[in-house]
């Protein structure tokens, strides 16, 4: 009997998972919305590639980190938009109630 040596295939890291992490970090460094979108798209592509490879491609934790950073970035972006809208509406309301146009607005309402 001859024993054949077991060939162990070297695991490579998914390029998509690296791009996902870079996009997630870029979201907080200089590309507020687009970094999060890139992180989410490439993160889900990386997870799909890793699942289909059956262990020959790694980087699942990098992809997961990119996805988390991407979703946090999207959440903070939505929160920023809502707070901006509320601030503008508050300023408009404050100007209307106390500003020089208050008499004009009150005459329209009443």
C-alpha cells in the first residue's frame, strides 16, 4: 500500500471582503454615504463568494466587519438627514413665530 500525500489547498482571502472593509472604513473617513454603499454591496458579494467556495476562500470576518460598518454608516446617514430636516423646520417655525414675517403669517392663518 502506498499512501498518497494529502494536498492541502491554501486558503485565499476574498478580494470582495477586503474591499468591503475598506469601504466601511472610508465611510467614516471621507466618503460618508458612498463608502457605506460600497461596503454593503461588496460585503454581500464576499459572503456569497465565500459560501460558494466551500472553504477555499476566506475572509468572512472581514466581510462581516465591512457589513457592520456599512449598516452603521447608513443608519447614521439617515439619522443625520432626519435631524437636518427637523432643524430646518424648527428654524422656519422660529422665524415665522418671532421674526419679521410673524404679522404676515398670522394674518394669513387668521
